[in-house]
């Protein structure tokens, strides 16, 4: 599976949006948990499934990161 740059950006957005919804408020802590071990896997294995879900959502066209401003 290959993502173009726009799809990769949307996958990152969807992934971070989910992490925020799960309670992550500190970017440093999030990045620390995402750091990889010597075998290349994240320190927190839950991120693997979350990332796969974000990629699959993007490929299925289910991610919308647009901001809609209402001037009413």
C-alpha cells in the first residue's frame, strides 16, 4: 500500500485526532510513546493498530480534515 503526500498528511491528521480524543494533550509524551524500539516497533504497541486504522480510513475516503468557517 502506497500513500501519496496528501493521503499521508490526512493519515497523520486522523491518527493525531484519535490520540487527542483518547486524552493525549502533551505532544512530547505522545512522541515518546511513539518512539521505536531497536526492532522498529513503537514503544506502545497500540499505536500500530491506530496508525493502520488511520491509513485505512484515508484510503477509504473517510477522513475529512477540512475546517468549515461559518460567517453567520
